[in-house]
């Protein structure tokens, strides 16, 4: 039934915001796993930042802001706990692999609301499916080309948001320091987070205005990719970050193996198999929905000896 006060895309946004999967994003981190500090980026703060950037781009280019916002808010619903470490662990143990963009679609179409899904519009689901980027290209095509300019805006906004947030988090963690960023990239994009975001958003708008596709200009795209490559070398593969990522992969792997061997231990909603997909798929769905702290608690319950009271 159509609403007299909301567009279809506004309805999609509201269904996403009120979903359990969206609420759990506040307990899923990105690079720095289960941090004690309050100011590190979580999946929830990330999707809100992506939404804000995507809306600015959409408004400047006279696109549909509500569509861009809905895609942005839902694009990471399928991320596993522990950021990319959790995704890599599931990708290794699940036959056929695991990709968070595919899982996000699965969440909104099959898993939310007791298996009914959120009944989102086709445009929003397409934007969720095509938001992912390959390793070396911010505008890559391996996840499929978006069918709407709003989805393309979210794809770019995702890169703008996470790269700049990861820089700030790395400085907060003491892995990077002011002045460590590549000089050419910093000179082109800016030396502060706000300067870089402003440069990138303005460049997207100026480059894309009146054109059938959204893009960054070649010089700004090269600077952004240089900054991204630097983060891979200095942050994502940093020894401290890697050690915690290895531990996180171990947690996810052992949880997966345990629940595949003991499907009766799954919560009731994951014991049934209405699509005849097998226990591995149901276990992956269960683990992918966990927050970092819940995954740690489940691992502790199952594998860490209990201390007897005095």
C-alpha cells in the first residue's frame, strides 16, 4: 500500500533504519577491531557518513536523494563481525565464498523480519549489490555497473568515507602520525579529513555534471588511489593490525566449524532450512549477523574454560 506522505524510496529508508541488521552495525568495527575508544569508526558511523556524502552529491547533481540515502544506509548490512578479517574467514570456510555485498542483498531479501525480507525497491537492491570496489580501482567494475546514478554516487561516497575515516583511526591508534601521508596525495586532496572530503566531493560533482556517468577527474582519482595504496601498506597490513585480524579470523573460523558440527546449537530461526541450502549457509548467516562483542562472547562460551567461583 502506497503512503500518502512518503515516496517508495523513503519507505525503503525507514524499513532499513528500523531493521535489526541496521541496529547491529553499531557493534561492528572496520579496521580496528572491538576498540576500547569511543571515537573509532563503526559500521554504523560509516554508513551514516556514506549517506551524508551521497546525499550531497545527489543534491548537487539533481539526483534522487532518497534513493541514494537508502542504498547508502543498507550497503553494509551484510558485513561480518571484525571487519574484513571476519569476511575473509567466512570466504575461506564457506563453499562458494562469502562477499558482504551479496550478503547485504541476502539480508534485505531473505533474512530480515523473520525471513520475509524488507521488500525494498529494485533500484535500492541493485545499488546494494553493485556498491563494492576491487582492490586497486575506486571506480572498478568487478561487482557490476550500477544501473542508476544514485547507486554510482553511493559507490564513490563509500570510498570517500572509508578512506578518510581509516586515516583518522590510524592516527588515533598511533599507527600513523600527522605528516605521514604521501606528499603528492596530501597536496592534491588536502591535509585534513574535511579538506580531503570537500576536494573529493567537489571534484565528483564538477567532473560528473551533465554526463551520463559519475566519476572523479583523472588527477584526483590517481591521488585517491595513491592514498588507498598507502593505507594498505602502512595500516591494513601493519603487524599490530594483522595480529588482531588473525585472532579475529580464528574466532570466526572456529565458530563456523562448531555450529556446522552442532546445528542444533543454532538459534531457532537459523535451524530451519526453507530454501534447502544446507547447514553451512545457515551458519554463515548467523555468524555474519554477529557484532564483534557477541562473536567474542560466543567464542568464550564455547571454547574458553570457565573459572570456578571461590
